[in-house]
C-alpha cells in the first residue's frame, strides 16, 4: 500500500471537499465567505513570543458558516485561571455556556472544545507552532478521549505547518499574523460508521494578543456502507475585539 505525503493528502482533501461543496450548491443562490486575504510581510526581527496568559484576558469572535456567510454566534473566550493549567471560559451569545478550554502548559491543549464533541488529550498537544517561524513543521501523534465518555481512547495524528507572515485586517484591528495549517487524521469516536476521518484548519496567529485573528476549520469522512464522502461544518472564527 502506498502512503501519500502530507502535501498530497492536503491537496486531495481540498479537491474532494471542493467537489462535494460545488455539487450541493443551487446555481446562483449561495455566496461562500471569501478566503481571508492578508498582505505578505517580512518576518519579525528576532524570535516572536506569545503573550503570556493573565486572568481577565478576553477575545470575542464572530462564528460564521463559510458556505453561506451566516453568523451563527458571538463567542467570548476569557482567561479565568492561570497556573499549572490555563483555563479559558467560553460563552456564546446564542449558545450560552460552552465547555472550557484547558491548556497545560500555555500553548499545549489539554481539553479542546473547538471540535464537536469536545476532546481531552491525556498527553497535551501543541495548539500553535512550537517555533513562531515561517517554514516550521511538526508531526504529533496522540490519543484523545471524548469529554462526556472518558472510558475510551482514539488515535489523533496532527501535521502542523507554519507558512508565512501576513498583515490581516479583522473587525478587531490590523495585525501581523503567522499563518499556519493543520492537517489531522484521526479515528472518530463514531467509528462504527464513520471511517477515514480527516480535518483541516488554517489559522492566523497573532503573538501580541496570545490568540488567532482568524481560524477556519472543516473536515470530511467516509461513511461505511454508502461509499461516499461526507463533510463536516465549515466554520470561521473572526476576532471582533480583545483585551
């Protein structure tokens, strides 16, 4: 059996996702959310450092459906404790109280509420590049648990690729951001019918705010017995304000 490179897998993922999406569009009826357009800028002098966490730091994001531009919610993320673990409390204007994010230590995700259902990594996994340099790449194998069903472990393989520095404009302001891409292959907790699960993300990380200005996430999987690929929601988080 031939194993594709991460670059080939990423290209194949994008091709399949685009074809599935275009096949479902009524002609002329839906306008997808445009790709974020940043301006390439030089790398910062020296080694950038992420803003350290402090209680009270806050980021507010608009959550949108990329396929049709619909605003789904306004999410507020606030640091509520700092120590061996950094806990980020999350609330939605419509969804209400959401599961917390837990990093242990800062930059290593222990409890990740970004995915549905939320995941717990017994061994934390990087949330952003270990070196904030364009061209950095890392591969990480972990096991995760589902937050509400901790009795089982599932495989998670992440390839993280830091790409370039861009100047990006969002409602919260204009920032210099390190763009990086995540490609994830994993065993779904719904493994009895959901096979060959893959996810992809693009993020615009802003060290000075300790978070990203934009995050886009989606995924596809093969449904056993149907012979077709299915896609997950394609969502974008865009920064509205921070402090």
